[in-house]
């Protein structure tokens, strides 16, 4: 599979793909400027389809396993990566303008970013469409960003997907889904339940801020999940 990236963050994501060396992510065969040649996913499985057809629990566990492989220590030095705090810079002005749940997301994010734990190379966009079936090689990640920060961040995106890719067939916003996923991801990730909720609240605020900046109605999905995380934290 040949990928041509014209955005800086996507090109830098290729550097991280190469660093992973095919362990937890697709194997990079060659990289040159905007071009990234990597192995192709030939399996028939789809985490999005699983989530929509009664196998959401299993899909969540697969995503958590993929995250754990990517976060595992490597013997080689890390490439230069973008600090997670920089990634959140778009949230602050949007939260100031809109207030409400976004203001709470921003406050939560500031606190998390100031006191990060278990700092690792992050995928940065780990969701159902970015972990693919590679047949005998298993489920592997593609299309990372280029981030370094607390590992809990990578689990938050699970809670808003696959709805953000196909809002006409909702899963994440269905009644009971958030609570069930919270139990599954907490157990599979080894994260503290409250810490995971904080990252979900922070991430959904950031994601919503991007959509709001484009006047995209998908922001509503993020805001609904943010409200669920806030309500659970208030319990």
C-alpha cells in the first residue's frame, strides 16, 4: 500500500510507523518524503462492522490490545515527537468562546497535561478505522499522528467511534454503550477508571473543538460523550 501524505502531521506519522518496526503497526517497507510504502491489510475483519453487529465488546478489547503493543517499550531511542500538550492548543480558544462542557474539558485537559503519567509514544488517532485486519499478522495500526504523552490518551478515542466515521449508524451514543465500554476499557487497559474518564472528557473537548471550527455537526457526538463522561465523574 502506497500512501502519499501532504500534511505535515501525516508525514511525521510515517516516522513513528517506521520506528514501531511492524510491531503492533503495519510494516513500513520504504519511506521517502511524502511517500510511505507499507504492507497491505488483506484480512476480511472490520472493527467498525463488529461494533455495529453485536461484537462491540470484542472490538474494544482488540483496540486496547493494539494500544498496549504500540505503547510497549522499545530498545531504540524515540524519534522526535510532538508533546501532547501542543496537540491540545486548539481546545483553549474554543472552550473560552463556548464555555459549558467545553470549559470543563479544557480544565480537565490542563490538569492532566500538567501531571502526566506513563508517558509513551502515542498513536494519537486510535479508533476502529485505524486498526485493521492483517490476516496472520493480526490486528495492526495504521495512520498514527506523531505524539508523545500519557498512554491514557490513546484509549479515549474508542468512546466516540465508529460514530464519527459514520454517524448514520450510531454505536457509541446508543443507550448503555458508554457504561459498558467504560467497564471493558478500564479492565483491558489497566487504567484507573477515573483517570480514563478524565481523558475521555479531555479528548472529546479537543475533538469537538476541531469540528466546531469547521461548523461540522459531528461535534455533537463528541459533546454527547463528553457529557456522559462528566456525569460519570460526578456520580
